[in-house]
């Protein structure tokens, strides 16, 4: 993310600078329009599409006391809900930037490069921490970790509890908001392709798991991935405060490799083994069943290629760090060049020689005798 320079000059209304400086207020007004729509009967039905989670299904449980449980499935109306929570993500991004990160930046006086990386790690650390905690609580409440068979058992998982569906809606909203933020934060042109690649990968994998009803597997992989990424960005924040503290990067490097292996293992176990041996085979769009070999191979190929891409970036990152560390060590151990010290001595001797010759001159001896 680039550095936003605040000036006292008021830019022209609706100019690029005006939109960038006031984008949080503009987006807040748009979000308030939807919230105010709930107050009027004419517009409430339209506003509900954007604010509340859609496609509610009530299921009665059998037991001594019959209770109703609400579940949800996905549909086209989720696009409206995702759009609204994208606006919320833009507002939260601006709040964290202005009231937390900008204040720290003013105290630390970072360079331009560190300023940009600090803002990026600060925003992502807050998001990863929130998403990891929320996702872990869903895993515990749904008992997905204690019984891994539930990752593929009973597929297709068309019905989701409220927390799970809302989690995916918020994830899609956050990563969609990252695209306009490239403009709002004045991101450097050379950084935009890298940012777009990661945003695209997140959206494809999250939306794919959501649409293909692989939401349980998607939740587990997201929580695992977010934990590793959280550790990296927290380590980078600590490094900016004190460059001698690099232990976090070592721990992250180990967990990153383990995370990639665990991601591949769970994916192959769920898609390549669990769904392949399931009795419910076939393609049924109405029922949400995509358990055919073409879809399974596509899903596995996408996951494997993404993990390979991440490992390639990781290896390049580590090699660059090792080269920089080796160069720093070489500069520290580099001996002092004797030529420089010799030249200094020669200069000193030259000055002393001139002085001695001046003292031995006939005029000096004459003045001394007189």
C-alpha cells in the first residue's frame, strides 16, 4: 500500500484526490442508505437482500422436544450480501489505518518502503487474527476437527449453519474490497500485479469451495492457512520495531512448509479418496452435487498448483534473505585496507616534512639567530 499524503488544500469535488481522501466517508454514506432502507416498508424488502443472510431453511429435529434449527444454502442473492459486507470491510480498513497504523507510523518515522510494508502487515494481521479466531470457533462448535470423516461424509453439504455461511460471505467481501483499496491506498504500479495475483487466488478458492459445497474442507484449509500467514505478518511487525528480532521468521518458515503438506494431505484425503469412494456420485446442479471425476481432478489440480506456486515464492524469498544475510556478514568481516592507512601516514609525514624543511630554511635560521 502506498503512502497517503495529507494536505491542507481541499481538492476539487469528485476529483481523484477528493475520492481517495474521503473514500471512507463516501462508502459509509452508501452503507447508511441500505441501513435506512430497513426503516421503511417500501424499501425494507430490498434492503434486507444486502444486509441479512439469505436462503433460510428451517429443519425440525426429532427428539423428546421438537426444536427448529435454521440452516442456509447459497444462491444468486448472496452477491448482494457480499457487496454490502465489502463496503463494511472498506470502512473497517479505513478505521484501522487512521486510528492505529497511521499513529504508529508517525511515532516510528519509517522509511517509504517500511511504511508500505508496515501498513500491509498491520491490515492483514488484524484480518487474519479475526478470521482465524472466528473460523476456529466454528470448527470446534461443528466438531469438524474431532471427526475428519465429516469433511466428505454426507456430501453435498448444501445446508450450512448461520455462522459458516456468514463466514464465507465475509471472506468474499473482504477480498473483493482489496481491489478498490489498491486505488484508495495509492499502491505503487510495480506492486499491483503481485497484489492482484493473491486477491485472485483467494477469491477463486473461497468462491470455489462455497459454490461446489466443499465448505467444510474450505473452512479447515482457510483456518490453517490464516494461522501461518498471521504468524508471518506479526513477525514482520516485530521486525520493524526491532530488526534484531527475527526468530518469528524461522518459526514461520517451518510452519509454512508443514502447512503446505497438511493442505495437500487433507485435500487428497477429502477429494481424492473420500468423495471418490462416496456412494453419491454424479452431477446434479439442482441438488448441488458436483461429485464427478472432472470436478474432483480440477479441484485437486487447482489446490496442487497453488501450493506449488506458494512454495516457489517461499523458496525465492528464503534464498533472497540468505543472500542478504551473507552479504551483510561479508561486509562485517571485511578487513581494513592497508592502502588507506598508508596514505594517511604519508600525508601526515608529508606535512611534518614540509614543516621541518621550513624550520631548517636559511631565513628561519637567521630569524632564530637574531
